[in-house]
């Protein structure tokens, strides 16, 4: 009798396919792995595996997620992972049918992204610049402040994903560079323009790292290929580290930390461009969105702002 492959083996084969055929990056693969591991653990508790679970068992898993307090967006993501897995198993003839095909997901309201105002972003930029220019700061503290200011300027100037930002190569800081090549989701490359402020911030930060170079560190961080190097496994600054620094800066700027994150600044970049008349297709290209429907969420942010202005400022508006 033919032995059924284990869930762990099927997960590995599925992730290999995503990486090879769809160009899925490490973060995407990790997310699928976590979701499918949780699904597999549930199936184990009820005596099933990926290879023999039926539609009702999948429904029971979705109900279990709901009972555990998962948000509808998280349940929908787990369902998406299951659907992708079972389509793969069907295509590979590991399953003769797709038990996830007729499942329906939870209804999700279309939430608007959090967006900082132009004044809020300006406050953060000013505060970051002040910290980078503090005369009483130690060399190490000043270098960290310059790095944060550089990260902030580049993020708001380009709208990069945080994973793209922290993994910028050192070559991106060339003083005469008007554009940088960014490798985004699916290993796709796109050109993103830089403004004068971001180019200057990168040049100042790079000059400071060169000045801080010592013989002891000659072959370590100072010689790294990354613009924002670290001693971690990836070799560059982590998303989590930048997010923490950004929240500290938000508080120092008089803003609430919970309202600020790298992704919120990416939203601000897109929304502020559209608010000032940018073409939606251009914003789509800059953000690296494959589908323009993903970009269209920002038009709703602008629409809500316009509605608010009319409601609050129109002379005949109800008070």
C-alpha cells in the first residue's frame, strides 16, 4: 500500500513550488509555512492530514480559528493558504479532488489604511534631522540618528516596502543617482526616483559610516554591501529594528507611537501624491503593485478627506 506523504513533506514541496515558479520571497514563504503548520496541527488533533481531509474538516478548522478569536482578515488569509495548497496537491495528483474549492471565506469590510498628514510627516522629518545634527551626541549615537533620518527620507521619498528599504545595497547611495533599482515581490525589479533630500540624506549617512570606519572594523560593517548593515543573520538592518526606532521618533515628535509604522509611511507617500494630483497608474508603478485595484484603496483615502473638508467647511453644512 502506498504511504501517504506527511504534512511536513507536502508543505516543503508546496513552498518549493512557490519559490521556484512564483518567485515568492522569504517573508511570503514564512507566512505560508506558519499558516499551514497551524492547519496541520489542527488536522492532527482530529485525526486527519492534508492528504485525506475533507471539506467539512476544513470548515471545522475555520470555525476553530473564529473560536480562538482570529480576525476575519486572518481567517481569510488562512483560507487563501489552504486554497493554494489544495490546488497544488490537485495539480500534482496527490489529491483527486479539491476540498477547499467550495469554501467561502468571512466577509471583510474594506478598511482604509492609516495615513499621516503631511504636517505629521514633516514634524517627524524635522525631529529626525535635529537629532542627526545634535552637537552633544556621541559618534555612535549620531550615526544611528543619521541612519534613521536617512531611512525616513528615503521611505517617504520612494514609498518602498520596508523589506525593500532595509535591504538597499550600498551602491544606492551614489551622490549622482537620480533613480535606484529596487527588487520587489516576486523578484521583480522597478526603477524608483529619488529626490534631492533623500539623496543628500544617503550621502551624509554614508560619509558618516566611512568616517567611523576603524582598522578593527575595516572588514566588518563598514565593508558591508548593504546600505544599512548589521551583525544579524541577514547582514542588514531588520524591519523590526527600524519599526522600533520609528515609533520612538514618533513619540519624540509628539505623535502617538501606535499610529506610526514603516507601512503607514508608505501609505502616506501614496496618499499625498494622489492628493496633489498624481496619476494613479504612476503611483501603482512606484509602489510596485501588480494589480491597480490594490492601489485604488488610496483614492478612497483622498475621497474621505475631501468629504470631511466639505462636511466641516461648507457654509451650509449641518453643524
